[in-house]
C-alpha cells in the first residue's frame, strides 16, 4: 500500500488493536466502520509498514511469581559504539531484563528488571550485571508499587 500518512480509519484500527489485540477482524471492522476485507488489508499493510510490531499477552507478573521490579542505571567504562552494542546484546540474553534503554547523560543505560524476590535479584546483580564486561557502575531502585501500566503509545481519540 505504501501509505505515508495514517488516516482516521488507520488510527482507529491501531487504537482498537492496542487496547485489545485478540479482537476478531469482523469485530474490528465493525468498530472502525468498514467491512471486513478492507479492514484485514489495512491491518496487514500496517503490519508490513512497521506500525504494528507484534501481538502480545499482557501477563500478570505477580501472579507468575515475579514480585519484584527494579530499575538499574548502568554506567559503562567505554561509550564507543561497539561497546554499547555489546552491552545491548548482553542485555538481550538476560531474561530478567525486560527493557533496556540507552540514555543521554550521566547514565548510559536504564534497565527494567523483574525477579521473583530480592534474593534472586541480588544474585543476578552480583553474578551477572555488575561483573559484566565494560560495566563501571550500577545504581538500583526497587519499585514499591506500579501506579500506571499502559503499554503502547498514546493515540488521539478519533470519532
């Protein structure tokens, strides 16, 4: 399709899918006000164009035994691009690290880490993260509670 600009129907589709990824194409088409075949074509085009990266279940980490969320601010000895990429690749191999952001400023990376408990996190911290190559410093903050959890991006309401 090669659309450069999203129209109102595309935005409605994205909003519906972001809120409810398991919606059927027929229900989605009804909600956005078009028939099912063009709705499916639009969804496929949005996927191909990279607006939709995938579909995921939002799992309850506490119900699955992951009672601890920690944010770790990591400083590296070297900020050469190759060293930054090596650290990013290492993060991909740590299942407890759920998100990794490279930052601008004093801290090089911010990691979101989930663990079963404090002991499991401390083991990861002392045996994996802190001794990792090029890691100069790690500062951690344990979360007390989550006040808001809204995955995705804010999409303007479309009538």
